């Protein structure tokens, strides 16, 4: 039976897109101009490279920036901390909890790594946690992105699954590093991308 309210999911996704575009163009680009570059985006997240001395000082001194942020996850003694905004729909939050990301490398959607406060953080959807922790590094992501040298892009994944109420341990050789992104056209520098159908694609070819 077709009983799932797909129209609700469609509406939520469209509203999310509207909020994302509005925040990017009418808040971040409006304030920083050419000093900001969008490095990665997903359904409800944005990763920026910003040329500024202190982003949190900018946040504090500009209401157009601060009013779009849920800063309740920052330390309580942080200059931008506001407890009353916790979990308000439509506001953006700082996923780094006030720390500064110094390096970032994304391969494709939901597959990226970054350096935060001197520590490596890796996100790889569909890959078992022990594989991410023990067999994937930030440098591996850079090697895969730029193709500097041969590397083993597959790792053994061990998982426990249930089939017809019977538990099974399954070993699989899964692709963990993949720099092919079918959602964007990747340019020659392997960093910048263009949307499919963009007028500059033929020029860059």
C-alpha cells in the first residue's frame, strides 16, 4: 500500500533549499563578498572558506549574521552564546562548537575529512565505524582527490545483519575512497566544480 506522505518530504526539502540559498546569498555572500568560498554543501549544511581575522567577532558585530545562527552549542562563556535559540527551526548552528577548521578535503557527498583543533575528523556514510577509525586518514582523502599515487581504495567491512530473523556476520570489500562525484562537473584542478549545464563547462573543456 502506498501510505507514505511523500509530499511532506518534498515540501520540507524545498523549504530547506530556500533557506540554504537565502542564507548563502543574502547573508554570507552579502557580508563577505569575494572573501568567502563555498567548499561543500549538503541538504542542510554548508562548509565555508572565509578570509577574516575572527569569524565570531564578525558574528557578534553583525545582526544579519548572528540572527541566523543557533549558538546554543557554543561554550557558555563564548561571546556569541545564546541559550534561547536552541533547536529553533531554520537557524544554522556551528558544528565545530566554536573551534576553527584548518583543513578540509571532500571527495563527494557525505564523504569528507577535516582537521579540527589539530585532530582528524572523518565522515564516510555507509562505512563501518571501526574502518573509519582505524583505516582512513585525512591524507588518504587528499591522495584520492588528487590521484598523486596509487592507493588501495577498498577496505574490509565487517557487519552483523539479520536475514529472516537469523543473525549473520558479513564480511565485504567496500569502496571507501571515491573521488567521482556524479552531482557536479569537476574542473581540471580537481577542487572547483560547476553545475551540470553551466555555460562555462564548454569554455573550460
